């Protein structure tokens, strides 16, 4: 085999091993949120790494409602850190941060990570998401941690569809002009009937007293 062919074979082998190594890494901790998506924002500051950061809005364009911030926060330090807040500079929107338990601080354990967004995970909800973030934009997001301080990055804004459906806002308002489902209509009817009965009962009480 000539030297040039031998060098080409060695280079091809190196590329194969590199791809295999990247695939193995993608199956580990770095793939905890939304799989491996290199177009999602990531940043490392001191012991903290934030990966797959995105802002997810309502699935239907033009519909007002909450949005969420989704990300994975890694702590490579020897002591736990508390994620104190998440903010969106340039907007007046407040981000409500809740732990996976629904109460208490969001703690990133030493040598561990916390997933924000998705069922059973911590949540970061933007109340007025339609005003705070626009689909297709890159929104600055600041994560404030107890020891590292502010960690900022530019996160893409995407609707809650496709890959992001399971990580989007849990509250999805009906689009304008949409009708409630049959089950919702039935529940509303039941409530209306019970309300009418209650009114009749309250009217009958005073009459009986007289």
C-alpha cells in the first residue's frame, strides 16, 4: 500500500472514532434535555454549564399565554448551588421558578444537574410569554446561581411543537374562535345545572321561613 493511501485510511479511521465518541457523549448527561441538538444555546462559567437553553412559546402563533424556559444546568463543583432566578433582560416579563417538588429552592447538586422543563422537572414559567418573546428571535436569558452568580446566553425562541412539545407550556389557551371539547361542554353543563339547583334551593329557604 502506498504512503498516501495509508495516510488516507488512517484519517478515515480517526473520523469514525471521533463520530463514535461524540455519539457516546450524546447518550450521557449532556442529552438530558431534548436530545442532542447542537443549535440550542450552551455556555460554561466556572463550575456551571448550561446546555440546551431555549424559550418555548404557545404552539399556535398569535395565541396569548405563558411561555417557558427549558434548559439543563450542570454543576461540576464540589458544593451544591441554588438556582435563585431566571430573567429575560430587555423585557418586563417575570419568570416564575419552581422546583420539581412544586415548592422550595431549585438546587443543583455538586457533580450533578437539574433539568428545567418537561414533566416531573423544575419549571420556569413566563406569565406573559407572547409579549416577552417572539418565535424565531434569540432572547437573552440570565440564570443566577448562589455561588457562580449570573450566567447569560442567547436562547432561541421556538413554538411548543415537534421536538419541543413535551417541554412547552402546560397551560395552552384555546385559539380565537375555537370551541371547547364535548367533555368540557358537558362539564360546563353540569356546573350550570348544579348552580340552578342551588339557586332554587336558596330561594325556597326564605319562602319556607315566611
